């Protein structure tokens, strides 16, 4: 049953800590090896104790799961592997009772090739109204055997697939994910109805996948590097779409967070104007290496690009597509780039863990909201999945050179010594857990005051209870080379030592929290962060 329509108007999202759940890998409630909504409902107390304000779910809709659920068949149905719509409604209500809001994904750029619209388009043939909902075109060349244009894929491989009647259809991702035609009014109406469907059920917001890709150049002109406007990224017509969406969200007090990968700060900020999206992910910071000057620049640039439109920044260290923080920070190259991913990259997990702990305090002290990907609070490393077990299409479309994203999607460890580390009690998990995975188990870390979980719980408690955190100004403080120090309001100070030697602390009245112990002289060791009150 739909929840009563009760608009929410508070601005909780400006400084919230939001936890990302990848349902397949969170917890398995029915023992089939796949995480599900029953598993999430059983583990809601973990999220409440962690202290998050909201949970963002990656797609839980009906899907063949070719691309982890980002190939959607039906937005109004929960995939049977995850549960039912009634269970989703229960989860939303139970989370609300614990003070946790729910954000869900919407994937407007494309659907599954099993979606009723696309199946009808294939059956209807060239020139049909059904095909106008997608990008079907005749091929080039005398026999039409060449793709309509040369657009590059968001994944490796081609962006056009030919169907038996000779036409080609566009897919910026896999062939199983045909792109929708956003110039068609039916496409816009359908997605506006989907927004209302979920807002009526109590969802507090939507994360918009590939938010800058929806609108294409109607001429489908060939791609030219460096030529503006780009034929399918950041087309101006997109802003009309999001203004329409915002008017719907405002009826319910719901919020949007956009996945917007754009290098141009001014164009990025356009999506955050008061009548468009509330927030957008900050990928500049996510991909930044563990280097003081680069981090400070990323922070300054992020705050500067948000300031003209009055939108809060969002901060994230990792997500379901990106190498886990502990692993990335333990490598020679601590930045992130999809093109640079490779098998067998040497990693110092001890170093990476120390840096990830410091990065957690840095991130949680910055102005705005923070997203925490499941397992980051446990300090999980990236797993190198055996090639025979890899399921990510990025691996296969690269010809086997890209390890893909499965390494950050390994099912979570909940209980040391339990089958599958407590992820489930029945079948083997859909991705194999590495040897020794139980050392990261929630129950083991809950009993250890020095664990990553204990650090996150303490940090989130302070962030909720101590004035000065969340949205608001940031002022850089003088610090030695390789040290970042900044002040927030109410005397709050964060210091992070990225130099190769211990650093002194500024005068302070209280040490609120440290990512690791200070040295014998009370100085801050390398790759360590502290929160102070002055």
C-alpha cells in the first residue's frame, strides 16, 4: 500500500551521512546466495547504530542483472532475487522508524533489452512508433553494414548493435542496455510517473544514474575529440528535464543526487541551480590521489563550484564502481582511473588502512554531505576475484584485461566463524569471499575499540552531536608541508598529516577523535588525522 502523501520540506540532505547499499552483496535473508531486502531489513540495526541519516539503494528493480541491475525491465517491480514490492514498502517504513530515510536509484538513460518497450520496438520494425522511443537508425555504407556513427562507449566495445531487419540501435553501455530517446514525450512522461510512484511510497530521494548522458544530438553526428557541444554528454536540453523533475520532487519534499561526471566546473554547477538537482556526486575528490596539494585543490575546487548556486558539496571515497579506499591508498598510484585498472597491482594494505582511517575523518569533517559505501566502515579491501568467477561486463567487453568492478562488490562479512561470514546461511554467495574475510566481520570489529567500525561509529556520533560539522564555512589554517589543517565553526579543527614525518598539533582544548594513536611526544604521525576543539 502506498504511503500517504505528506510533503517533507526540511533540508536534512545538506549535511547528511548517507550509506550506499548494493543489495546483492549486503545480506542474504533467504539463503539463495544473493543479497536481498529481507537481509537488509534484518541488518537495519547495524545502520542505525552506525548513525547514518539515509540509505541509498542501487537498483532493486526487475532486471536480468546483466549490469548489476542497471539494466531495468520494470521500475515498479522489485526483482524476485531481492524480494517484492510489499517488502520494499516494509523496508522503507522500518527504516523510517529508526530515523533512516531511503533513497533509490533511477536509470533514465537506458533500459534492459528485455523491457516491454524495447521488445515491442524489435517486433514492430523500421519506421514504427515503437522504435521512436529509442535510437534506431539505418547503417552506413552501401549495404548498411557499418554503424550509424563512431561514438565511443562508456564501457569498452561498440555502441551500436544491428538487429535482423538491418537497422541499428544505440547503447552507450552494453547491447543489453538500449538508450532511450529523451526527445520523445512518452519517455519523459514515463519517468515522471516513476518518480511519483516511489515518492508516494515514502522514498526520500532519487540518485540519478549517468545524469549527464540522457539527451543526444538529434543528428547523431560523429564524435570529435574536444569539440563542443559533446554529442551525448551535457546537452543543454537536459536542464529542462531536471527542472520538470524538481517540480515533482518539491511536491513531496524529496531530493535528487546526480551522477554527473563533468570536468567543467561552471557547467557542472548548472545542474545544481535552485530549480534543478539538489546535489551531485563529487568525482574530482573521489579520484584524487593521497597527496596534500592535490587534496586541498580538490576540496577548494569543489566548494568553489558549488558556491555560486548555494548547493552543498557531497564527498565520497568509494562506491560500487570504484576500487576500495583501503586498497587504492595502499598502492603506488593512489588516484583512481577506470583506464588504469589492472590485475595484480601491488598493494600495502597496512598503509592503505592507515590512510583510509585518516581519510574518513578528513571527509566527515568537510562541509556538506557524505556518502559511505557499504563495507567502507569495515575497512574492506578490494578483492581480486578469480577470473572464472568474474561477472562484470566491463571485464568481458575489455577482452579480459580490465578486472572489472566485482572486487568492490564482494558480499559483506557479518559474523566471524559463521558460514559465508554471516552473509547468508544457505547457498554460496554470488561472488566468492576471499580467504580470511571473517577478520573484517561486523561482530569481531564491534568488540574491538580500535577497529575501523569503532572509528566510524565514533566519528558519526560526534558529527551528529558536536556543533561545527556538516554544512557551513571552512577556513584553512597555517600548517607545515604535507599537513592539511582547517577550522569549522564552533572551534572545530581537523588536521591531517600526509607528510613523511610526525607533525605538531595546533593549540587546542580537547582532542575529540584520532584516526590512530599519537606518538610519544603528542605529535601526529604520518597518514593520521585528528579532530580537535579549540
